[in-house]
């Protein structure tokens, strides 16, 4: 009972967060402010206040022109780099993936979004032997693991430098959001002929410690899809498992800086804004690719590479038109997308609650770890502070800074 390749293709159907430029890019986000002067000397950046600026990341591969895929707030002058990873149809682990990393100039603080990975397991011995020989950097073979066991057995030892795991907590809010997202994939698998598909999502928040004096916060979620596949030759059935580790996030900081780190991380996470037009275009492309793959697998049609290429180009053209329409007001999706990134907000709840703030562009979710927030009403520049005496309009001599009000 050979497994259909569309199981691995669900990597993008379950969770497609965003991407940075296909060509790895590094730049420094610099705000247009001038903190020089006597008043500025009274306040210390990072102690009395933290300036955040929006880092925008682009997909330079999937479309005829670069398309903004997502954005997020990071402390100003942090360097960030990343890339979008397109693995084309008809290849091992076909799909779209991404990585992103930002770090402070002194290297003491860093935020990293790791690519989504998936792995298969099949109870049928013959299919199991076949799967063990099909793997890549983003997919492989192995028994299903929930989020905590994945962190302890795979993520920590293989990619995080085998740190000491100080504390692990389940994140029930994220788990429920994952269940909702996976339901769509479950319905798709059922349409491909699986007699039964079960969903087992899990998510954790953990604190880590390394021997070099660094500490960290890690968050990740794992969704396991269990499919019951009938064997038409002998009347029995087997099970195939697709485990997907998504939202693999690490924030590292110096020992003793846990409170400040948690505040910064909660701002970053609550500020993530995915370009819905971009995401829908990519999702639709891979949905068409999976449907085509399934049709070939069960022998209903025999499509050639040219038909697959035409199908992909049609999906991209349709998405490109949506993106072109969006360009008339490129920032509107940031203000209107507050309710779309609920998974990111639910991750924040494990660290800090979020508050709704209001500026001229609309309502914005920001961390409740700070008592005061200011905006320049451009969707890109924010200052967070706990110091009641700090006022950026006077410190920076910039009257565009306005304090934001908390709203429901």
C-alpha cells in the first residue's frame, strides 16, 4: 500500500506563515528619529523605552514581481535576514517554506523563525520501507511525536544546541487554533479517499538554558494527521501518520534578562501581519497541485508536465491580480488583519497578555508588558515604555509621535 505524495504536500495546507526574500537578504531597520540632545540623555534606549520598527519580508520567487508576504515589529537597528523556500511540484517534499532571523547589534538577543518540517510514518511494512528512502531537509520519516516529545527528542538536540529544558507548558489556546486549521486538511484528505482521518494537535511554551550563559524561550506546535487507508487488494486497512512541526520559534537572551525578553518577544509575536492575498494565492496553487497529484496517484488521469505547469501559472496569475488590486492601498491589510493571526496572538498569551491600542490607522494589538505605547501613525513605528516620564515627542523633538490609547 504505497502512500500518496499529497500527504507531505499538506505541509503548506496546514500552516503557511510567511516568507522572506528568496535571495537571502540582510538589512538594518533604521527609524527616522534623532534622539540627540539634552533631553534624550536622560533616557536610555532598552531601559526606559524600546523603539520598534516594522520589518517587511518579500516573496521574490513565486510571482512575476516581489510581493510582500508578511511583516512584524522588531527593535530598531536589529539586523534581520531570511529566505523563502520553494520546492516545486513533483519533487520530494514539494511546498513553500520560510525562515527568518533577527538579532541585536551586540548579538545578545535574537529571534528566529525556523522552517516548518514534516515527517511520515506508515504501519504498512512495504510502504514504511519506501518512505524511509524519501526525505529532504524539510521532511522525512519517523514515528509521530507530540509537541513536547518533539522538542525534547528532535528540535532541542538537533537544531537548538541541546539546551537544558527548564520548564515546559502546554499552550491550550494555540492547540485549539491548530485543531481548527487542521480540520480543513482533514476534509481534504477525506476527499482523496481516506476512510477516516483523526487530528492530534499540541503546542508548548518552554524556557531553555545553555552552558554559555544564554537563556531562551521556545514555542512550537505539532499537528499529527492519522489517516486510515483501505487496502483494496486484501480488504484490510492501514494507518499513515503525517506529523507537521510549525511555528517553531526561538528567542534567546542573556541570563537575568527574562522580563525584558518576554516583553520584546510578545511585541514581536503580536505584531505579525500576514498578507492574506499572498497567502491565499500560494495556498490555492498548492491545493491545485495536490489535487492533480491525487488524480495521478489513483489513475484517473495521466497529466503531463506541461499541464501541471499551465495549472500553476493559472493559479499564480489569479493571485497576482489580487495582489495588484491590493497595491492600491498596500497598508490596509495590516490594519484590517488583527483577527486573522489568532495563532500568533495565542502564542503571546503564554508570555504576556495583549492590549488593543488605537492610533490614526486603526486598532492595533500590542503587548501588555508595557504601560505606555506611542505611534507615528504610519503602521511601522512604535515605542513601548514603562517610564511615566518618557515622552518621545520631546525626547526626539518629533511631534509626529502620539501616545496611543487603550481600547476594547
